[in-house]
């Protein structure tokens, strides 16, 4: 009897378990949780695009008519000319000596005004004159020449070209000028011949290297007196009117700056347009 009762209870238990499994909603068994949804993947960000860079012009547009480029050498020694440079409102080219206290300030002031900045590269003279640091010498090895050129170039910002400071001996040395021209080609820069010797090798070296170049035609201030500077500027104006263009070189002497500030505004009425020297370089 007891055994039958135990078997009956076991049967009821098994039956209840089966009903609980088959009808979970009725007997309160929770359905298994659905598998978790895959985590949302972040939308990949687009790769940033580089800021557009203006392509360097192969040539500078050349205005019609008579063109005059004023190049002022020897910036870097003094602060006062740099401060005055900031107030001068006509196109010019500043040729800046490297490694001097105000070399960078002069370059920055010139560039901010939209003018062209070139390196006034120290080169060996036939005369016994003061030598700037890293002056190019005909006795240097190629490694020394390149080290001097790189050091000079790196000391002045905004450079697009170079002319020679002194250099009556160095600029007549074809081998050395070939090195300088090849260096400028690597910088995408031009070579302006200051013409401190009639035997200059700069034009031949520039042509061989395939870089733009030009030559100075007038020195404005060999005599640092305003009447003499006015007379030389008049020579440059007449050459520009006669031949279509002229490059004149001067220095940031007070007298030179006085003459240029006084006469520059009058040139347009005479048919002469002031331009930066990069406008007048050629292959």
C-alpha cells in the first residue's frame, strides 16, 4: 500500500515537471533571454584632407610697359631701417644678409608687406674687406660650400632667390657658381647677379643649371648723397623706358630711403611700373 502511494506521488511530480516545461507562460517559467544584439559599430570618420596648397607659379605675370625693380641689399645689421621698411608702400625686393641680429625681422616685415625676399649671399671679394660669417670662398671644398649655403639660407625666412654680396672673386669662379646655381635649383629659386665683376660666371652657371636669373644694371648709392642717388634713379628710369625693364640695386641708407619714398609715387605718371625682381628674371 505504502509503495503504491509513493509511486503515485512520483508520477504526479513527473507530470507536473513536464507541464511546467511545456507551458512556461502558464506555470511562470521565464523564457530564455534572447542573445544580446551585436554592439553598434562606430561610423568610421573620413580621413582628414590636407589643406590646399597653392602651386608655385612657373613665371610671375609681367605687366605691360616699362618695368623697374628696386633691390635693396644689406638688411640685417640695424633695427631702424627695418622699422622704416614697415611704412614703405611701393614694391621692392629686400636682399638680406644672413646670420645678423635683424635678418629675420627684415624678412618678416618685407614679406608681410607683400614684397619679395632674397638672400644676400656673402661671397669672396678681390679686395681685403670684412667677411661675413659663411662667406663663400674659392678655396672651400664642396662640402664646405654646401654647408655655408645651407646655413645662410636657413637663417632667413621667405626666400625665393639669391644675389651676391661683394663676390668680385667668388662670382668669377665658374666652378663655385655652378655649385651655387645647383643649390638654388634645389630650392626652386632664382639667381640675381649683382655684377660686382665684369667677369661674373653667374649668368653661365644659371643657364647651365636651368634656373631663372637676371642682372643688375644700375647701382643707386655708390655716392651716399641724395642728389647723387636721385641722378642714378633717373638713369634707371630712362633705361626702363628705353629697354622695357631695368634692375637697380641700392642699400637701406637713410638717404636712399628718402629718395625712394619721395620719387616712387611719381613714376607711374611717367609710364614706369615698379615691380619686384622676380618679375624680371628669365631662363
